């Protein structure tokens, strides 16, 4: 057993004297970063006027963040394992602040895209925070803390929409980014004061070629998915990007299996517990985002359509905000079930709840309270499932790979949301109804997307059923080969 793998066990007695403060600060940092998902949504229709450019150009303010986050998440996670997770956490928050300031000072397209790219580069904060918790908290606190940290991804997105809408409606749009910069500064100071550096790190050399290859493959794939509808799914550009992604992914995988210190340890990733957790994460990410695409549109469409509810963006945010609170509350319940039954059961329960929420939405989308109920049920299921995923990942990988493994899992969720966006866009563009000479997504189109969301959640349940049945709880386990040991054994050792 290497010294590096033994460190988490040694670090147990020196856990931080204020574990509640550490958890609160890391969860707050995760919420701040996840706010970037919904920060620009209220001003997207006005961005062409604000930046004096076309709508197709301003779409890059959203796309740039998506691409930057996809590239940064696995890379920063690996750097955290090598050189210190707290150090990379601080660097990520500084990038978020820098991007926010650039956007706050911008009145044209290029600086806005640069700023949004810098904000996207901070996406690794949540997996880094989860990995820090593994290293510094006592085992009995870990399940609940990682569940809360994981849920912060959805909580920030849910709470950010009404906040951003309120600011956009009442103040100059630049205030949105000054606010995010201020929140980032608060998070930075709190991390400096409260969060200790974990002792588990590997050192070594960084796989620059592997990082470049993965970045090219991800950017090619996500660019084709996010812009395919605009360029045409059969256009040369879209098909060329898909082909490039496939070729580069294959070459990257071949290289990663042969390098001594890979960016992503594909052999660890191929372990059953890690593989099926990541596959379930893709399906659940798809399912979660389907709701985000449908419910706001139903709420905002005119009542004259017969199925729209005619609400403002601020109303939409307030109606959907309880979802984030339910998600946070369910993370604690998720942790309790994980301790009692194991994270596999927790993930499966979450997937079933999400599927039930989507199924209910097919018949309950005609009143505001019905939309809120559906959103809360789905949010509760996501809180269950997202809380279980870090436990499954950390129960199957050595401490020296925690940040990289959690970052890859976060990336898998993001890939699912990208697939959902592309497929839902195609469906809603094809299933339309005429409203005063303008095509709008039809009610059946919305129901179809929600039905697919239910199917994706059931797929996640099915994939989770292949996970090992033993309890692989998220404790600082020493892992060398094969699946993690049961939680009780590793917990007793530490």
C-alpha cells in the first residue's frame, strides 16, 4: 500500500475542528458556481440589443460556458488530485470572479464570451468540494455532507433563476455579474478562512497530451450537439464535428491506456461500480434537464394557447424555486438511506421518484400549483440520486483519484443535460402549433419530452441495478484493485 493511499486514514484524527463550517462553506461555494447556469437566462432575449449583435452570436454566451465547463471539469479534478484540491478550488473561484468582472464591464460580444468562458472554467468547484470532504471529514459525517454538496448543483440553478430575474427586471443587466463577482469573493474568503488543505495528493507530472485530446473530443462533441439545430443536423460542419469527436475519443482512449500517469485512469473507470454510476449519471442528467426545458416554457406561453400559463420570468423563477429547497432537504434523507441500505438503493429510489414526477406531469400541467408539485417531486428525486453518486464513486476509487473520479462523474451528468437539450430542441421544433402565424411548441410536444424524461429516469434505475449489492459507502477507503470493500470494514480500519 502506497503512502499516498494511506494518507486519508492517517488524516482522520486530524479532521477540521469545525466540520459544520467546512461543509457550509463548500456547499455555499457549489451554489455560487451553479448560479452561473441560470445567470443569463432572464437576459438572453435582450442580449442582441445589449451587445449590438445578432441572436445567433449571443448564443455563444451560453455555449462558451458549456464548453469551458466540460473541458475544465476533468482537467481541474486531476490537477486537484496532484497538487492540492483546496488550491485548485481557490483557483476555480478566482476564475469565476474574473469572468464575472469581465462580463460586468462588457458592452460587446467578445468580452462577454471571454467572461462567460472564464465562469465556465470554475465548474470543477463541486467535485473538488466533494473530494475535500472525503479527505478532511470523519467517516460518520461524510455521507450527509457529500449528499448536500452534490445537491448544491441543482439548488443553485433553482434559486438562481428568480434572483437573476428580479435583478434583470429592476436594475441594469451588468448588476447580474457584479453580484456573481461579489458572491465569488465571499466564497473565496470563506474558503481561505475555513477549509483546510487535504493531505491526500499524488504529485507527479500532468498528462498534457491527454488533457488536450480530451478537450478536443469534448468540444467537438458538445459543439455539434449544442449548435446542430442551428447549423443543420446533416450539415458538413455538424457531421464533421461528430466524426472528429469519435476519432479523437478513440485515439485518446488508446493513449490513456498506455501512459504511465493518465489524465483519466480508464481501468478504474471501467470498474463496474464506477462505470454503471457514470452511465446512470448520464441518464439522470438527461432526465433532470428535460424538466428545465419544458416547465419554464409552459409557464411563460400565452394563456390563449390553451396550455400556456402566461407568467413572467420572475414568476417562473419563484414558482420553480421550491424545487431547489426540496432538493436540498432530500439530500439529508438520501444520506440516511445510504447509511442504512447503501448508495445503490438510494440512487434507485431517486430514479423512481424522478420517473414518477415526469409521469405525473403528463396529466398535471394546467395549473401553477401542478407545475410546482411536479418540479418538487422531480427535484426531490434528483436530490436523492445526486446525493448517492459521490458515495458510489468514492467507494470504488483510491483517495489519490477522488477529485478526478468525481469530476468525471460531474462531466457525465453534464453530457446528459447536453443530450437532453439537443433532443428536446428537435422534438419541440417538429411538434408545433400555429399561434397567430407563429409556430409554438405544441402541448403534445411538451408531453413527449416529459415522457422521454421519465424513460431516461427509468433507464438510470435499470443501470443502477447493475451496481454491486454490497454497501460501498463513501468513506476514505484504501482501494487498490477491484471493488471497494464494504463500508463497515473500511470505516473500522480508519
